[in-house]
């Protein structure tokens, strides 16, 4: 039976057109874009084209606002550290309690090593940011705000345009980790006050190991990686030309498939959620019911470990993600679910779709998952003693 891949928030299948666009730059067109001969110049030309493809997808005003990086984590780190470097008199960061570890781990590190004060804004039980708490943290002491565009576990979308405007009132820079949102939501950055945005190629059917950081023209910037003069002195190191070409092609395709993402893919997501809630008692969808990524369904099942469900689904050829991780025999809840105060469920399962999914994939989950949940509940009734979520 064909495997069912529903873990597209983790990574995506590389589009065949992306692969075909990349292949020549491993062989015939192998030049270094920084070289001053025709072979190197050819690489520079295709990099320029990729920048424009990405510019169109995110609605940047200028193509040179795009800096190519190794991926979302580097982009996040670069943005936050740059914000602190260019505003040395400001020693505070504002972020959310549900950010990706690429942001939260860096913030924790900066607290310990540099004495930076980090404000982690809470969310409600739908994962929505507490705007009142956010507003109270915005003072002239804040160097940079880093709030994700959409949550990677629940799909909840944050009002980043509004948040950026609020940050501007106190002179703070605003960065958004948009790794899950780019290619899935229409964007027009030039119409916002967003200063920096992170994205990653492998989330939109491009290759791994390549990403980008958008830096709005005129925003002060300090490079993270020092060395040569690549990327206008903003990111040293020989450019990954095949990866950049792949990211550009993936961006072009994502723009063309945007309507499909927001209609057909969303319908698949909705059908899955409605069907599972009908078939399985004591289950509920997490995240904002009105503002979520069109491809993301995070479903919690009362009294069952999400990791156990994920493992059994995997045996049946269905790939998804668990909202929990098992460490030393103890189940640790997702920091996102913890921040949302979802305590009646010991874990959740995230199903994330792409344009490659179809109704047969949803039907396969319907065939398998209700029986898995029933068996787990029979095996581990609520009254039994077992490791509890912390």
C-alpha cells in the first residue's frame, strides 16, 4: 500500500521541477558566483533570478532585501543577534511562549550568557497571543521582537502586521519566523512594518540546507557569519548556487499553487478533522479555529500519548508528527500545548498536508486511526498508573 505522508510541516517532497532546475548547477554550470569570469557570472545571474522569484512570493519591495542563508535556524539567529548588535543600548527581547526552538533556545542562551531580559508572551487555550501582555512589554528597552507568523504545531496564525506596528511605536525592530507560513499564506511585506522575516526552502518543496532572511531596506543590520563579501557583506561564505536555484524555483511554484493551498488543501484538512471528531470520542482540534494554516490539523486525544498513536500509524504506513517526546521513559508534553494549558490530553498528533496529498490519504487515516485509539484506550484506561505528562 502506498505510504501516506502527512508530515509536511516537518519537511516536504522536493518538486520534480525544482530538482530539474537545480541539476545543471552541480555539473555544467558549477561556477562560483563571486568569480569574475563568464562561468562565475552565469551563477550570479541565476542567483539574481532566484532572488526575484522569492521577492514575488513574499511581496518584498526590492530583490536585494533577500539574504540567502542555510535555513530557518540561521535566519532566526541572525535576525535576533543583529537586532541586539545594532541597538546596544537596548537589552530586552520580546517573543512568544510557543516559538520554535530556533528562537526560544537562542533567547535562553542570551539570558544566561549576556544578561538579556526575555519577555515570553503567553497564549490562550487556542494558542492566540495575549495582546494586552504583549503591549505592556513594549518599552524603549526592547531591541527586537521575534514573533512567529504561524505556529508549527497548531497552525495558529499570529497578527504579525499589527504586532510589527506596535513594536515600531517604541522603536524596536520586528522579526517574524515565517518558516511555516511562506508558500502557504499570501504575503505582501512591503505593505507591513515587518523588518525581518525568516524562511526555509524545504518547507515549500525545495531542497534542504538553504533558506533566506528578508531584511527590509534601510533596517540596520549586523552580519552573523564573517568572512568574504558575499550577499553584500551580509552573509559570508560561497553561495550554495544549486540550493538557491532550487529555492527560487520552489518559490515560483508556491506562488502558482497558492490558490490550491488555500482551497483544496484546506478542504482536505477540514475533512480529516471533521471525520476524526465524528469517529473518535474525546478528541478535539487544537489551535485557533478561525486563523490557522490551511494545511495543519493538530488533534488531541484524551488520555492517550500522542507518541504512541504516531508510532502505530507509522506501522500502517502513515507518517505524521507527535506533539510530545519521550525522554528517559517519561512523556514530556509539547511546550506549545503546555503554554496553551491543554491538560486534559496527554499528547496530540499533527497532520500537515501539501499539494501532493489527496482524498485517498484522508480515507486511509479514517480506516486506521479510530481502531488505534480504541485499542490504546483499552490497553491504558484512565484509571491505570502510568507516567504522567509534566
